[in-house]
C-alpha cells in the first residue's frame, strides 16, 4: 500500500513538475518574446528620440536665427520709423503751408460767357457775315440784268411775230387770245428758269460754299432745303415784270389794223444827232461808225438796256476781281509789315523766363525778342472782343510790331497815359484820336481810356498800352508771351528745331511759327477766292448772254433794213 501510495504521489508530483517545467518554458518563451519586443521598442524609441532631438536642435537653430532676424528687422523698423516720421512731418508741414496758401487765395469769380466770346465762333461768324454782304449785292444785280434781258427778248419776239399776230387777228382771234399766247410763254419761261435758278442758288452753290469752309472749320453736315417762299417770290416778281412788259408791247401792236400788222414794221426815221453838229469829231468817223452812232440814238431804249446790262455784268466781274486782289496780300502785309516777329511763344508761368532769356542770348539764329503781357478785353458799348498787348519795354515793341497811322503812314509810339487801338475796331465803335472809349478787362472791370492813336491793321482787333499805364490802371504786369525774330532765310527744319528746344524749357506752353500762321490765314482767304471765281464766271456768262441777245437783235434789224 505504501508503495502504491508513493508511486501515486511520485506520478502526481512528476506530472506537476512537468506541468511546472512546461509553464516555465512557456513563460521563458513569452519572456524572450517580450524581451525581443522590448529591444525593438527600445530601438524604435531611440530612433524617435534621436529624430526628436534633431528636430529640437533644428528648431532651436531656427529660433536663434529668427531671434537674430527679429533683432535685425527691429533695428531696420526703428530706422525706417524715424525716416517715416520725418517724412510725415515734412508732408504735414507742406500740407500746413498749402493750407495757409489756400487761405491766402482770393475768393474766385464766376464769368458767364456767351458764344460770341468763342474765337472759333467769331471767325466763322465773320466769314458768314462777309458772305452775307456779298449775297445782298450780287443777286440783286443778277436779277435786274436777267429781267432786263427777258424784257428785251419778249419785246423782240412780239415784234418779229408781227405778221403772225396780224394774221391771227384777221382770222378772228380776239386780242386777249393773242396776248394769252405770249403771257403763257413768259409764264412757263419764268417757272422753268425759276426752278433751275432755285436748284443752282438754293442747293448747288450753298453746298459748294459749305464744302469750301469745311476745309478750314470743323462744321457739321450741311442739309440744304428748298426755300420755296423765296423762289416763288422771285418767280412772281419776274413774271410781273416780264408779263407786264409783254402785255404792254402786245397791246400796242394789236391797236393797229391786221393789214398794217401783216406788213413788216418800218424802221424808225433817221435824224441828225448831236455828234453831227460837232464837225471836227464827225468828220473823223468812217461810214460804219456814223451808222452805229445814229443807231444808238435811234434806238435809245435798246442802247440804255445794253449799257445797263453790260455795266452791271462788268461791275460784278470787277467787284469779284477787286475782292480777290484785296484779300490776297493780307497775310504778307499783316504778318510781315505790321507783325514783324517770326516766333510767338506762350508761357504758363515765369519759372523758365531766365532760361529763355539765356537761350535767346546764346542762340545765333535769334536776332531779338520782346516780352509781352497779352490778355483779352472788350471795347466799346457793344463789347467787341479785342486782344491787349503790353510790352515789358516800350522800346522793344518796334522789334515785333510796326505801328503806323492808316491815313498818313507815319510811325506811332506808346506813352504812359493813353492807348492805341486798331483801325477796324475804331470804325466799329466810332472812336477817333482823343476820344475816350469803354474798356472792360478780363476781370469784368470797366474803365474809360483815352485813345492816343489809331494803328493800321487787317486781321483781328488789338489794343496796345505801356507797362506803366497797365500797372497804374489795371493790375500788375506779368510776362506771358514772347515774340522773337530769327535770322532771315532760315529753313523750316531749323525753325522746327528752335521751336522744339524752346518747348523743352520749363514754363513754355506753345510755340507758333509765323509762317504757319500765314499759311492758315491764306487757306482761309483762299476759300473766298473760290467764291469770287464762281461770281466772276457767273458774271461773265451773264455778260455773254446780254451781248449775244442784243447783238442778235441788232443784226436781225439790220438785215430787215437791208
């Protein structure tokens, strides 16, 4: 029993021992596994630690660099802050100075101007006014001569158809029926001629004139309409004159018997004329000249019509030539004899005046120059616009202007008590030497100034006064224009170079070359030449019609007499 019990215990403890050894092995295996895992985790932790340490070191470096950059930027900020504060203070000082200057500025004035104060409007208005004056004279003469020719033509037609009128009367036609034929003829002639005349006069010619002025001025599109009331008035007046003359002539012819009318009209009886009583003149005439002289006095009405017609046409042609010749020389006379400067320089301020004076003195192409205070004003009771020139030195005025009396041609000079005005504005306001004229300056202040002299001038209206007179009566003198004279025969390129060099100087607003101004004025006047050519051609055609008509009548009568 003890042996079995021992054996049982031995097996029991042996099994426990095996179980314990197995657990120990399992524990040992688990321990080894955990040890391996611990080593791996340790390696991973060390790697992460090293990485973190490196990152910490890198961050420390960045922080150090950032601190250095911050310190540097802080120094620059302090420096810039001082500079900014200095500039802000300077700007504030300038602003305060500007505010102080603004406070010193006088209160502004409002100027209300109408379109008459616009230079461009005045120029086109003057051009239209000139054309209007021409249109008042030429159409009247044209109309009278045309009516005169029509009267002569109708009278001749009735006299030539004398036999036909006698035949119609013998056949039983009444006087009214016979007269109505010629009245209808004259009526249709007036209507057809009136329509053609309206087409030419109300459409063609205005478009030509408008096209010519469009070459100079910026004008809107021109719309021409028929002025029916004007055309009808012309047709009615023409018909009254021509129809009335037709009725009178036809009535006088119809007073005779048909038998008398069917015979040719006998020529007028010849009689001695006044020239025949002047022997030493009459004896020198040949046969043709004597016959011509007698026919002039035999047919006085026709001679008077011829003289009036030719005189009217000749007057129209000579007027056209006179207008052309009178305006052709205006540019050269105005801008070579009266205005003798070559360059006109406008200034915005006087900051560069010293440099300009130095430039003129050192430039060998500049002979002399004149400093001017130029302004605008109004003269007379009707407030005509004028340009006022005030020279800095009265002696220098002769370098740029030639002021002469329009009647005597004598040279005139400024004084410190009176003004000089141009002749055209003097005529417009009715001023003479010694008169006081109403003068309104640019500030709309009115003065009364005495006229010392009147100067010859063609383009524009001008007033000249001395610097002393200007400062004593109006306000302080300030140069805003300079007129310079260059050497003669300078090329256009040299003048352009001088203009460009002057424009580069401070305070210069513009430079005008007088030759360019002359060209613009010439172009403006050339439009008048085209209009004059139209008038001359129309007058010549009218004269040809008059001569042809009257010569044809005269030849027909001579043939009948022969």
